[in-house]
């Protein structure tokens, strides 16, 4: 099973919005509403930002939102701030009898 | 404070073995499923293995099946990963990660990771 497909990079100026896509197949992203997004700053552990496509854990700013259409999930960061610069990874449940949980290759978000 | 702390990483020769440990604190460890996720240097995240709260269900990625074994000791609030027949491609930071009630639940708490280097 290949990793979910994410663009390697994305960028935006402070205050702008940026959307990162995550494309899978009908066996993972398209088949389940169990898509998550993780933020990882250099040298740090990943942090959960979005779960079950569009839900935000307590403490995550509402500037972060998630959605899904078909086999593509998206993470939108609104009102970009300098501290949003990080790597972002999507993940999807892919069936316990198949591939378990698969991640995207990651997107480096740069705040210009 | 909810915390996961990994240990046991290090340098090992190809074909060798290593046992990783993860100490959990700040939450009811026995109520949660747990996972190992790894990240090779400069690369993305890869899910490795899952164990349910009761230890009754275990899943592993194809890349480690037959070589890695996940286990837990709820009395010690600890998670383990026994890694055998190690290969160069197993070189990575290994994260201990809290799950939910089943494999599809998000990974909400991550440890800082422990580095495993497989090299001669």
C-alpha cells in the first residue's frame, strides 16, 4: 500500500489561508471517516490537529479545519501565523485486515 | 500531566535485536490502545504496530510482521516493542503513541521518541 499523496510543500503569508490536500483511495480516505492530521515542528514529536476528518482536539485553534470529498481530504489553516510553519501529515484508517493506518508523505508549510 | 517516555533505542548490527519500552503516566493506561509509529531520518511517519487495551488484538505493518512484537504490561503502565532480525531500513525514531478504543481512532498523545540505528 502506497502512502497517501500530499504536496511536498505549501506556503502563505501571515494572515492568509492555505489548504493542504491528502489523496488516497476508496480503501482508505474514501472508505472511512477516520482521517487525521498531525503537525510536526523540527526535532519534535507530531501533534494531533484534526481527527475524524473535521474534529479538533481541545486546545487546537479553530484556525485549523479539515474536510473530505471522495478520496481527498484537506487541511485548511486560516489566518496563518509564524508558529504554523511546520510539517503536516495526514493519516487514514485503511482496514485492520489490510494496511492498518497509513500516513501521507508530509507537507512542509512555510509562512512567508 | 499525560506523558509517554520511550527508552531502549541505540545502535545495533543488522540481524540483531532490540527491545523498546514506553512508560506511561498521567492517564489510565489500561483503558487505551497503544501504538508504535516510526520515522526514518528525513522521512515521513510510518505506523508500525497496534495493541488493544486488553491485549486481545494486535496488528502490525507488513514491513515488520514476523520480526517485531508489540506487548504491554498494564500493571507497570508500560508498552514494549521487541524487534528482531533488524535491517538497515528499520533505522528510525520510534514513537510510542496513544490510540483510542480501536485502530481507527486518532493518535492523540505522542512520546518524544527513541532513536534506533541499524548499522555494522
